[in-house]
């Protein structure tokens, strides 16, 4: 059983690669009433492999965007495979999530819980 797990783990990590020119977009709403929340700060830390010979992340890029009056946001990265997302806004609990990037177009919507 350990051998199968190790084989799957090696295959999963070695099969990962960067997606180039990908976009993440979505909507930030209130969990309480479903209304969009504007001017929410969303920080993205995008990790990429680059030319790493051992399949470890070789670098990262950090960007921050703000949601518009409809709660919408959009961000584009040159390359990456894993993204860490940090969302903060006064009066709401912070959100911290991570996701792997497998496609050029990604949709991530978030519901913020009032404090």
C-alpha cells in the first residue's frame, strides 16, 4: 500500500507544470445577504515551476487587485501552477485559500462572512 501511495505521489508531483497566460476572475459577495462587496482587497501569491529540475517551485509573483462596484475582480499571470489567495475587508472575516491552476481561465467566487 505504501508503494502505491508513493508512486501516485511521485506521478502527481512530477506531472504538474506551469500554465501560461492564465486568468482568474470571480465575484465577492456577502454570505449574509448575497450582495456584491466592492473595494475588497484580494492578494494573489502565484507559485511557478519555471525550469526547476527537481519539480519544486522556483519562484513566485504577488499581485493585489480590488473588486469593483459589482464585486467582480480579474487578474492575469504570465505563468503559474499554484495560487494562494488572501482576502481582507473591514467588517468581514478574512479568507485564506489555495488552489492549483490547471486551465487558462479560472473562476473563483468568494462569500465573505460579516464579523
